[in-house]
C-alpha cells in the first residue's frame, strides 16, 4: 500500500519544485500538495496521512500552529517542519509538536531520505496503540539542527576533524559537556583533554557524534524529578553499555560500522525511559514502585502499564529522527533480540549483551531486578562460548 504524504507551503514555486523533485517516488508515495494550513487540515479531515511536511513561515497559520492541530487531532501522523535559519524563535515555540526539523534550503536527497525513513519506520514499528502514545507525547525531543550539519560533513569523503569540531564548538554548552565526558573515568585517559579537536581525535567522529546526540537527549529532560529514577545512574548505565557494546563488536567483527552503530544504540538504548518519565510522570512512578515491590524487570512493568516498553518508545523516536536501521533495531529490540529472525552478529547482539552484562555486573541502584542475559539466545547465535570473554570486558569498564 502506498504511503500518503502531505506537503504544505504557501509559496507556489516551492510546491512545484517539490512535485518535480519527488516525481520519481509517485509509485511509492501518494503525495498531496496544498498552500495553506487551513487547506491541509481540511484535506486531513477527509483522508489519513502517514507524514506531513510543513513550511515554518506561512501567513494566517504558521507551520508550528498547523502541526499543533495535527498533533491534537491526528497524533499518529509523523510531523516534519522546514525552517530557515532566521526562524529560531518560531522553532522554539514549535518544540513538542514536531518530530523533525529540516533546515531550508533542504538538500533534496536529505528530504527524500527523511520521508522514506519515516514511512519505513511506520511499517516496521506499526502498532496503533504505540503510534497514538507517541503522537500524544508533548516533550519528544527533536534533533538539533547542528546534528544535520554534522551529518552532511560525515557523508563527505574529504571530511576532516576540524570540520566537525567547528560545528560542535558553536554550541558552548555541548562542547563543555563532551569535554567533561572525555575526561571522565569511563574513557581512562592518562592526561587531561582541554580542547574539542583533541577529544574528536581521540574518540573518533562517530563516537563524538553519538555523544552529541545523547547529551542533547539527556539535556532535554534535565528538569524531570522522580526521586526513584536517578538520571546520573541512567547516564552512567547508558555510557557503560555503549562502551561495552563497542568493545564486544571490536572483538567479534572487523566491520567498523557495526561497532559505531553499537555505540550509538548503546548510549541511546534507554532514551525511551526518559520520554515516558517526563510525559507520564505519575504513571512512571507507579512503574518503578511495582518493579521494586515485585522485584521484576522495568520493561515487564512498563508493558503492563503502558502496553509498550521504553525500548519500543525509544526505538520509534530514533526512527522518526532518521537514524540508521541497525541503530533503531538495536534500541527497539534490546530486550528481545530473538524477535528478529535470521540474525547474524550485529549491533543488536552487542547492545543486548552489553546491557545485560552491565546490569548483572553492577546492578541497578534503584533496587530493581537486573536484565539477565538469555543464554539460549546466545546459544542459538553460536556465541555462548564468548560470554566469559565479554564478562571480563564488562568488569574492565568501571
């Protein structure tokens, strides 16, 4: 079945350009182009859409005002906004109603990729209850526009360290936090790193990019206060999982891209917990209370309360952001890797093992039952004999 995409822009020339650019996708997508927010809402009242892409600056009804209405009445629709560099104030006002921001002028390939990824993710993760749950979340963070600039540089074959550091350095708060992380005990440096160039040189472009995303996600939820949920412990667990997953990959495969995906997925694998805790404060407190009382895994209680777990919520969020499929899969299935059939060793395998080993080696300070590793799963993957080696790696993380 074709995916339905609605494009909204008050400039007729822009709409015509979009139609020409996306003509090759007519066999895959059913596309509708309208020139105002009012027409968009009228169109959506008569037929459902998988994705809406709206321009930020439109007369009468701005893009953020339109997407706010879409969120209320059609929460299952993926919401994407196009904004210029002068729209910072409007972008700030639209936080919470937009799944993704794309800077104008938008690279045609980027727009095509984002839309295709959004529709594919709906196909892979399609569940009406999950779509409605995600759609009604008001503080789902969007990736910062600087990330897309970094991504463009990473796709350049001639990219240099200074190209990425110059982008990150424009965010002073992010720069300080990355330097703080690099100098933490986790990375075991013998001398202190004081500049971003050295940090990127030591960690590598992909690791620093992953840290950039994760710091942004955690910063978005700094204000949430749940006494039973320690943000510091959650951050340490996420970083330890990412580092261990990366080390496991380096032992088991020569494919560098798998290790990079494992680090990104490892550091974001529990991002769904932040989303649920921030948006459903009282219900998540109940999840923690029950998990402690029954001494069972958090994900099992989340399933009972929300009908979904933090892994599905986090995986769906990352799919909306357009992160690579292996990263999304590793987050989405990190508690149930066996649900994907025909697996070979991949980022999911490493993140699943790392998450379980970090839990079982160091426990969860909230007093909740750790996620024990499934030996039958490892046996089915012919990896059970590797478990002792990975356990030693886990002990070396702290």
